[in-house]
């Protein structure tokens, strides 16, 4: 394993991303929308209904009970405050979709885009191994995803705290939940998403086909995010970090499959 060759290919892909307006929109524009637009457009109007009596039965139930376990000041909040906390958590879950959305764009571009730009021939003719190519492709997609997701999550948490502080009387984010999901689960979700997209991209001939098929392939990851969130809210830490172990094993399995699919003969055959 030659890490210099891997990093050289990774940086090449990152430079290519900066030349694509669509990719840069996904890396910068989408996180910006999640971090700024959602909290400002949704939370601020809702906080302006202060004084409106929200029936208690509308903020009771399983979701409220689960979130109450992560918010120490839950019992001190009125019904509006509890409602805003639940909305803030729901919006935070949407931010956690970024580790799936961004790699769906970058991974498609880095494989199929190479074919369309006719630059993959030089890579295939080089002495770099298939495993090194796959690792480089994973890194070049996971790094922008991690940066974009982290920036969006931090921006969202800061804006949400500013908007809700007067109503709640305390800072809602960051907490253990947000840190674990952004900095541990985020990169894991991104890696799985990238590996799935590499498999898809190797089999198709156009970026459009890769986007369309890949968007369906990564849909199960959304259910995985929801499942991990529920495990955490049930305070099942053993199950939560057991999920981390399962995801690591899944990453290794998908990596082996991606390497077996991404070989010179298969790629050349798809280019014909």
C-alpha cells in the first residue's frame, strides 16, 4: 500500500471537484442551506408564537419522552419550549443526512466523471493498485463530506442556540448526542455511502445514471440513521456503540466488494 500514491490521487480528485459548479454547490450550498436557512426559516417564525397556549397532549408521547431523556431541563419547559426542542431535534436529524447526500454527488463525479473526462485511462495505465484507487476515491469523497457536515452542524447548533436561548433559558447544543453523530457516525455513514456509490459508478457509463441509481442505493442508510438515533434516545449505549462496530464491519465488507468490482478489466470493458 503506497500512501503517497493514494494521497496524490486524492488531491487530484479534490482539485477536480473545485472545477465543477455542481459538486461545489453540493459541498458548500447544501450544507449552508441546512445550517442557516432551516433554523432561520422554521425556528424563528415558530418562536414568535410565544403566548399561544399549546395543549399539553400535543407535546406528549413517545418522541417527547425520548427527547426528554437527553434534555436535563425538560421538566422546567412550558409546552412551547418542549415543542421547539422537538422541532430543533428533528431539524438536526436532517443535518445528519448530509453524510449521505454529499458523497452521493462527489463519489459519482470521481468515478464516472473520470470516464467522461477521459482521464481514467491514465490512472488505469499507472502502477497504482485497484485497492489504492478505491481508497483514494473514498478519501476524496469522505473528506469534503466530513468538512461540509461538520460546518453545517456547527452552524446549525450555533444559530439554533441563539434563536432558542431566550425561550428556553439554556443552550441546547452541543450535547453528547450531536457530538457522537456528527464526528463518529457522520464519517461512517459517508464511507458506506461512498463505497456503495463506487460500486454503482463502476457499472454505469454516465454521471446522470450514477446519480439516479445511487440515490436509490443509499436510501437504506437513512433508515440506519433513524435506527441509531432511536437507540441513543432509548439510552441504550451498548446497542449504540454496537452499531458502530456493525458499521465498521460493513465498511470493510463493502470495501472488499468495491475493490473486486473496480478492476482494470471491468472498467475498461464499461468504457467500450
